[in-house]
C-alpha cells in the first residue's frame, strides 16, 4: 500500500505538468447552396438574346441552414470562401453578380453581403473569392440573389426552352472543432 501511495505521489507532479485541455482542429467543409439556373428564355426577345446588354435580376432565394451548417457558420468560423461555377452552351456573354447575406434586406449592400462578380461566356467558368466570415456568422438562413446582363452574339443568339446559364455556388468553410 505504501509503495502504491509513493507511486501516486510521484505521478502527481507529472500530471500537473501535462496540458489536459481538449485538442482543437481546423476543419474544412464544402457547403453547396441551392442556386436556381438562369433561364435565358426569360430574357429573350422573340426567342433571341439580342446583341445588346439585357439586364436581369432573379428572385430572392433562401436556404435554411439550421443544424450542422449553422454550427459551421457560428462563432468558431475561421475563414470562408465562395466558389461560383457557371456553365452555358450558348454563345452569350455578360456579367453575373451573386449576392449572399444572412438577411434579404442586405443583398447587394456593400459590407453587408458577399458580392461575387463573374463574367458569363460560352463554356464553364469558376471564380472563387474570400468572403468576410462576419457577413454570415451565426446565420440561421442564407439569402441569395443574382443580377447582371447577358448579350447575344452579333445578329443575336437563338434561345430554346431549355437553354440556361447553370449557376452553382459552394461555400468553403473553415472552422474550429474541439472534442
């Protein structure tokens, strides 16, 4: 018994010298937003996108993020980036602005929403930008909207009922995890 007591007393200073706090890791998560495609037929005149800038603004969309996404966008959010991927098979050009905010009234308000501007062209384009984490921190829903212009080729670009600009937006989230 005395030997066991001595061994315990010798181990006590060793335990006091060890840091027994929980470990902290940084974790990266890929969080896709459910963006609607831009139906080009909605902006065609007589089935043709003319060779002039045709402005458009989509309706405001929202996505409930309660649960794990809400936790990821909470106080432990370290870094945030938005990746926008556009794809179209039509010969159109233009510019798209994507805005993401935690309140619909903040969409397209500088400093209160993430605003990503990307060119539109035939093919696929990917644009990734760093986003201020404060713009979405502690959100329970995210709101998003797209606006911009499209322009057809010289002589115009014929548009069918299924022609669109496919828009995919992903949030790349880095946050701290403790266990």
